[in-house]
């Protein structure tokens, strides 16, 4: 059975302020990361979510700008960047 990734009331309130592509990307990263880091390729996410690659790129920029995800450099043997989901207070959302 796959691990459960809880979504809080605060998460839903934050998501309600985001564009659709940002919501889907954030949820997908949250699922991939579980309690750790996610290493998704943007092309794979575009394919899985049936969203254009430019929209995926905008969503990643939007989520990073809003501090909802954090990009870290790729680690040895992995070409993709790693992303972690950041918990935020609604007051930090712009």
C-alpha cells in the first residue's frame, strides 16, 4: 500500500490562491516526496499531468517564488534537481 500524504486545511487554503498548473505540480511533488525529496523531471510531470512544458516551468517558478517548494541541487548520479515541499503560514504567501 502506498504511503499516505496528508493535506491540511491550511494547504487547501493556500492552494485555492494558486493557478491550476501550480496546484497540480505542488500536489505531484508532495506525492513524489512523501517525507523526503522529490526528483521529478519536468517533462515527465508535463506528460503525467497533460500540461504543456512551458506551463510546468511557470508552475515551478511560481511555487519557488511563493516558497511552497525549495529547489536543491541534484545529488550524485541524478541529473534532476531535488525539490522539497515547504510548509508555510498563509501570511507568507504572496
